[in-house]
C-alpha cells in the first residue's frame, strides 16, 4: 500500500499558505505525513501552521536550521528550499514511505491531485518522478505554464522512494529540480509532467525577487547544469518572447555568462555532462525533424 510523505519549505508564506493547506486537507488521497518546514519566517507563517495542525492530524510544523537571512538575499539562488527540504528528512525513516513529495507553499492543488499521481506510479513501475502542470493567472484566466513533458516543476513533484534513494536525494544548490530528474533518467527512471493534472500557482514562476532577476537565475541554472553555450543562445530567443519581452532573453543570457565568468561551481560529474549533451542533441534533432518538410531526406 502506498504511503506518502509530503514536505513544504516555507519562508514568509502567510499570504498563500492557508489556501495551500486547505487544498491538501481536501485531497481524495491525503498524505500520510506532511511536514511544513519554516525557514525563519517573520510574518506569522509558523503560527498559522501550528494553528491548522491542531485540526489536520497529518500536518506537522518543523523548523529549518537557523541562518542569517537578510531581506535582499536570493533564497532560491542559495538553495534555501532544498536545505529546508533536506532538514525535514533528518531523523526520519524513509522506509516507512513509498513516495516522497515536495509542494511549494503557494500552490493550490485540485482535490484528486495525489490520487492521480499515485495512480500514474502504479500504472508504470519505471516512473521515478512525476508532477502536474502549474496554472498562472493571466488577467481573469488561469493558463498553463509551458514546460517539456520530461520536466517536473520543483514546486509540485513526487518521487518514488526507490528513485529518490537511487539519486541520493536532492542537492543543495540552484538547479536542484533539474539535476534530480536528470540523474533519475540516467539511472533508467522516467520523469514526466502530466498536462491533464493542473494546480494553481499563486506566485508566478521565477518572479521571487523580480521577474528579470528570475530570468537571470534561470540562465545561471543553465550554466550549473552544464548546458552548452549554443543551447543557451538558442534558448534565449524563446525566453525573449516572455514578458517583459526582449529583456527576458537578455537577462537569461546575462545570468549564464555571469556564472561562466565567475566560474560558479557546476555539476562536475562527467557522466552527467555527457548525458545532458546527448539529451540536448536528441531534442534538437527531434525539433528539427518536426519542422523538416516531408520528403526532404
């Protein structure tokens, strides 16, 4: 029988967290244990979690290791989420769970979210990482964010325990939510986002600290993840179409080349590097084949 552990790192999330908690409490398949890890909030986040834990039996409040946080710091660049996530796993026996999930404190899940994800695992034993697609507000409408089917957003991902243990958990560095799934595929697991399973994201992707800062952070990630410059340059044209247009692409390139010039630490595993290069070449070839006229060969 499946047993689900859910972890939510949270820092100053009082504006959204109750909505997130109520949505999890309303799941058709609830977590067996949900740890919300407060990372030094000063907006009432821990008090909110403690109050709701009195009525939700599977919800517990934990504290992340203390750190000297400052208002201007980029918590995502410092991998604060990953550090808090790993802190929740300390002194916890994962053998009591079959699946481990991460959920951001500003995501509102549909009632059947975990039921549908666990059904996906049951239907495909090779599946190692799975998640839904984030919806973000565009005026009055909620629209899906565009991601490759093999990528699962760090905001709402679920691992099989076998996969999670095989990849050694998550790394405490920027880009962890791509490093983990890349290693999963290297080890023969499938990773997949399910477009038919959506969740509302109440803070747009990559906007913490400002949109352009988020675009630059994604460029920085590309360097850490060992993406070659040719891919980054091609990718920048697509990023440039996002708002604010043009500037988004420039910020993306800036983040990549700034990390390059500063020789920022990146994934040093050569097997990982070769795997990433082969995946990028395969995807580029597949894309070019899609646009090639029939009979062009």
